[in-house]
């Protein structure tokens, strides 16, 4: 089986290093070539001789493709990815946010629980190695899951769940809270030591839940107690841990707001829901994206 992974940041690198333990033909792709990957987990630093290929030079046809880039890169990939597909290629969206499911045929959205940061010359892995997907029958993906389960050296989990839609909205809400406050404050998870930040985040989460519960087309209802679950998650993060949107802002890169906060605002549409905090932070994140040509 031929597997392509697009994106050599934290998520793509973790997926690649785990799948390299299997008997598959693997190719990791990004914007430029590299000889390998260095990953730091806790105090352990390990070099993996997994080459990274410039995606523009790749013309293989893959059975399974993981898109693990940042969501703003999807626009640049729209023309390239179809050239890497054959008739039955499955595409796993290992991405944050929502709103891109129909961009490619045979798309498989995933809820990603892999936390890490790409440093200048290595990737720091913080927490988790898990992808959640909808409980359906797949072709190449089912074959891969079976191989992973038979190989104890693979720590990455790809788990099918009957409750995928609810879990996906919950992850969207989690990202809305922590990505917003870390990006706009340009600070890491240490900000949750401040009680005023905690209260602000709780209000933001409440507005996001109101939108999902009243406006989503999937019939999903999120319990208000999920706010406590999300806050406990944030409070359990290492103090120096950032988020994807935080790292984008401090590196002056485009963010994923269109697929997180922006998706919620689109979902809200004309629903008569009062969301002053989400309205404001989404406007500020949108303003951040205004750049000189």
C-alpha cells in the first residue's frame, strides 16, 4: 500500500514516524526537501531518517493520503492533490476545524489529538497520538488500521467512533477556546493561571456551544458541562505549550480562523443568538489576516 502524508509539521511528522514502523510504501511531503525528522518527547530526542519530499516534485499515485498541513494551505493544494490520487484513493483530513470535507473525493474527516510544535530544527511532541474517524467501511484505511493493530510498536491510534459528529463539534469548541485566547494574547497555556482569562474563556465556550446546539444541521447537542471538560483540558496542558494558532501569530503566518471561529460564525448565520465575545474575537482574528500584497 502506498501512503502519502502532506505536511511535515507536528501532526504530519508524528503520523509519518509511527507509520514508518509498518510494511507500507510511505512518502512524506512538504514545501521543501529534508533528509529526516528530529522529534523531542519529554527529555527524549530521536532522529528519524524519513526523507521529506518537495510536494511539487512528487508524481506518485497513492492509495491513502493524510493531509496534515495547516488549513490555509488547502487552497494551494487544490490542484496538486488530485494529481496524487487514483480512482479509489482515500483522503484523511488530519486538520483542525471544519468546512473542507467536500474539497476532494473520498474525503475522511478526522478529529486530531496530536499536540506538538515545530521548532527550527526539531519537532516537540507534547501530548497524544490519536485520530478519531466516523465508523464506516473504508478500503485502504481499514487495511492500515488492521496493520497498526497487529504491530505493537505503533503508538498511533486511528479509532472509529459511532459518536463522531458530536466529538468533532466538541473538538471545534475546544479549539475555539484555547486557540483564540493564546493567539490573541500571544501567550501559551500559562495564561490559564489567570482567573480572569479562565472566566473569559468559559464565556467564549458557552457562546460556541449555543451556536452548535441551535444552528448545526446534524442534530448534535453538546451538554453545557462540556465547558468544565474543556477547561480541565486546558488547565492540564504544560504551561509552555502553545496552540497552532498561537504559533501562527507569533511567526506572522496566516491562521486557521476561517475553519474554526469563522466556521462557527458561518454556522450561526441568521440564528438569533447573542455572541458578543465570539463576534469580537473573530473580527480581531480576521483583521490579523489583512496583509500588504
